[in-house]
């Protein structure tokens, strides 16, 4: 699993490339996200490059959402392929995580939240 973080305005994007599977890959994802997650932080996990995910990877995504809630951070996922999206649906993780079809859609949702907060 290759992970790269970038900033887009006040949002940190973690680009994931490869597999999120048991052991090193899943642990690496948690380590990288844990390093950048701050209270109030906006984060997007860009899953566009993720070819597969197993139960350990699903568990790591659930753990990251728990961390985000504890830190009052806002974590979203974007760009999951059909296989990954199906697993998120089957495990009901899509009811806990905010999942967007693309990175642009996830970034736009942050802008929409800011506009609504100003209402």
C-alpha cells in the first residue's frame, strides 16, 4: 500500500494506492492518518487507487472513523471502486463513513457544509 498526503486548502487528502489488507498495509494506513489527524481536521481518504480491501482493512476504516469522532475531525472516503464499495455496503460501514463517488465530490461536500453552517 502506497500512501501520499496532500493539502487542498484546509482539507488533508490521503491518496491510497494498492491493497488495504491484514497487517502492514492496514497498520500503515492508521499510522499515516493518525499522524495528520488533528482536532477539527477535515480529511479525505482517496480510495481511487485501492484494488482490494479485506476485513482488517474494513476494521481500520471503522477505527479511523472512531478516532475522527473522538477528535471532532471530519473524515470522508472517496472514489471507491465497485468491489470496495460493495464491501462497505455489505458491512454497513457506509452508514458510519461518509462515502463519495469521487474526490471532487468529497471536497465539494466540505464547501457545502461550510455554506450551511453560515445559514
